[in-house]
């Protein structure tokens, strides 16, 4: 769980320049991951090619124990990623989530 929280915080740092994500980060800071997902989904509708947004979405779904949704978001993250380390991270999460089913 510590790793998940660290990953979410790191991802938040990477995306911090996007003011559209302020409501998402605010909800995350309050521990309201469901509300964070709602806000994030609105941002994704205007920036649907951003792999980092899907990474954050996947981690939020993981924190809510929503395995299928997390798998879907990680797959989209991997599909959109142009970053080898992000692709590797997505592959690792996909493998772990499949094992936990």
C-alpha cells in the first residue's frame, strides 16, 4: 500500500502543471478516490491521449480494489505510452493484477 501511495504522489507531481487536475488532487488529498476518479475522467475527456492520466486512473482504481477497471486503465496507459519505463510499469501492474484475480 505504501508503494501505491508513493506512486500516486509521484504521478501527481508529474501532472501538477495541469490546473485541470486540481479537483482530482484535492479529492486524493482528502482520501476520496472515487471523487478523484470522477474529476480525472473529466480531464481525460479533453486529453485522451495522455498515458500519465491513465496511469493515475489505474492507480486510483487499484486503491479502490477495482481490478478490472485498473487493468483496463493500465492497458490504455501502455498503449499510449512512448516511455519505456512507463510501459514496463504498466506491464508489471497488469501481470500483478492478473495474478490477484
